[in-house]
């Protein structure tokens, strides 16, 4: 978490706006404020730190990596311990994105050695896990992708029992496998049983995975994924217990044995989900960046986040094909639209289940809601509205846009180079 106190400088208005955007995890606001601000009107530390966060959240390691180097060399004393450690993890992550895992491990170890006497057990464990992970991954050429033609095609079906996107014609290490495509998943996940059955190679690296609950998982490598006519070699997964502890919910877990998410999407670079023909298309050669302003970023939980409007209210939205239903909005939306919601919606008890847990809450079901996102507009038959300002689960933002909502569009496209999300409405 980023935590900065208000700054009193000659450029107070710009600094305070930037610090507020950082503290509220509003990366769109940070990007906008940074671009409009005269650079000599921003405190040097905040100018550099802004570039670090913008590059990290908008998947621009070409921006973040030199900025992190400058931050550590010139401004480490301004960070404070927690921000220094958080920046170390982001720096290591961005080094890993360009295949520099050995350098990422070296960086994390140097910061760990320098700060260990000041760390609590959570930070000690987190940094040790980061060092172990990047050390283990440095032995592999990760995400080595082969196309059979000018583009790849991955057929999918909507699994009816749990209403999820299940990839057809897929194998793991040569063995047929049912794989869920979940844009709301920040990492690739696999169950303990399937990791053994499909012969994944365990690594001496561990990470806590969060969803409805939290679980410790072990990293492993799948030597080869076949996704339609695309071959991807050396794919990292986290082996985790996905059970919820709820007997009714757990009967659907056979559908959730393997999940691939935004980490894989980053390496495929450009994906179009066609809900009419039920296939994902991926060009073998991605056009160069058009320097198009991004409308998508990573949330603090590494989920894909965009901005859109629901009932004329602009919201940050998690794009989540792994969420059944149309989605949900937070209590902040309820506060701003209280009269409309209470006069048009009905209260209901909503039961939800997901990774490692369940949730039961009383929410409004708001019908016939206009959604505009990614350049397209549709009318949602309904969306649920929380009365509480806190998110339903830890990684949700102001809105969680579920699979039913996304399926109302003919196609949706994820340009992971320029970080642009676009939609094509069904005629």
C-alpha cells in the first residue's frame, strides 16, 4: 500500500493531488494529473515515484524500470520503510516481466539484507518468498510462445454449471485439460490434484493467494500448454487448495481445477474474445505500440481494471470473466445514487463463492442498468448494489464486471501492449 502524508511545498496543489491519487490507489487519476502537471511544479521525489507507479500499473516497464533505479539511487530516504519494501516488490515484478528474474532476486535480497532487522514477520516472509520465486524462475525461459499461422485461435465454451469460460482443445504437458479463462485472476492457478496428474514441476517458491479467502500456494512449472493452436512453454502456476469449506459450493470445484489469467494475457499481448463464434483470437505478430492513451491498468490486486459508467456514474471496474452473473457495484455507488436505487431495486440475499471462500450479504438487485465501457454501451438486465463502502472481497474495486455483462458485447479486446480495453456491441 502506498501511504504519503500531505506535502507542504511551493507546488502544494500538484503534490497533494498526486499524493491523494497514490493513497487512494486511483492510477487513472495519477496518470492524468502527472501528464497535465508542469514537471518543475512537482516535488522531485513525487515526480520520480509517479513514473514508477504509472509504469508498473499500466504495464510499461520501459517507464518504470529506469524510474525505480532513479528512485532507489536518489530518493530512497524519502520513501519510508513500507514504501521502500512495496517499491522493491514492484521493481522485482517489472524486472520479471522482461525476463530479468536473476536481477529481480538480487535486488530483493539486497533490500532484505539491508532492512531485515527492522522487518516484522510478514515482510520477512514476503521478501523471502520474492527472492525464492525469482531465483527459481530464472532457470526457465518463461512463456515461450509458438503460433502455427499468422494468428492463434482458442475455442471456448461457456461451462453451464458454473457459468465460466472454459477453453476447448487444450492440454497441459500433453494431457487433455479443462482450463478456465479468468481475466480477473492475477496469477495462473491449479489444484493440488491436477498439478500431480498433469506432471507439473514444483518449485521451491511460495506465495499467498487471495480471493474470497487466502491460501498459501506453491509455484510450479507446466512445461507446455496447448491452447487451441497456440503452444506456450514454461508456464508458471501456483498450486493451491481452492476449496471453500462450503459443501454446496465445493461441488462445483471440478470446473475450477485450472485457471489462467492476466499473467498469461500479458505474454499473448493482444486478445479478442468473440462471444458470437466462441473463440479467442491472438495475432502472431503484434503491431508496434500506437502510443494510444491507456484506458486499462492493473489494480492493487493485479486485476485488470478499466473505467466505465453505470447509470451515468463513472466507476473503476474489474474486468472479470471469472465472475458469474452481471457483476456488482460498491456502497459508494449506493451513496451517490441512494434515491434511485431504493426506488428501483429490491433487496435480496446474495450468496457468492470463489477462491478459498464464500460470501453471503444483503444487496440490492438493480434492474435495467445502462453500462458504457470500452467504447460500447449495453443495458444490463440487473446488477447488484452493496450498501457498504468496503469491497465484497479483497481485490474488488468500485465495480466488478462479470461474465454475463461482458457477453452482452459481440466482442471484447484486450490490447496488452497499449493497455487499451475495447468493446463491440452486438447488433
